[in-house]
């Protein structure tokens, strides 16, 4: 009984596919082992810090309320500062009025001089 070319090629292809399948299975097993180890570390980390995490979660509403109060206070301060710096300045208004009076007096003098000539 002789082996034909097709028989040999079929055997080689089957062998290569089997080797590749085994390699993929080994890679999957390694990945699964690493994933399981990571999950264990995460669980240990959570267990070790469960008390601190619980305290932090319990303080969150208090912190949120404190931040809200601070923001309201800052907003009020900003409004006061804006009111102080952006309010009309009486000194500026007085200077503007004086400048208007001087301009009017100058116009009257110019008109009088213009009529005499």
C-alpha cells in the first residue's frame, strides 16, 4: 500500500491544524489564568479597603453639601465684587458733568466771539 501525494498533504495539513489548535488552547489557558489572578488581586484589594471605601461613600453626601455651600458663598462674593467694581462711580459722573459744563461755557464764548466779528 502506497501513500499518495494527497494523503501526505492531508496528513500535513491536519497536523498543522492540530498544532495550531493546541497553541491556541495553550494561549487561552494562559490568558484565563492571568485573568483569574487579576480578579483575585482585585477582590483582595477590595476586601482590604472595604472599611475605608465604606467610610468614603458615607461621607460623599456631606462633601457634596459642603461643596454646594461653598459654591453658593463664592457666587455671592463674586456678585459683591462685580457690584463694587462695575457700579457707576460717582466721581466719574461728577467729572463728566463738569466736562459738559466746561464744554457748554466754551460753546457760549465761541458763539459770542463769532457774533462780534
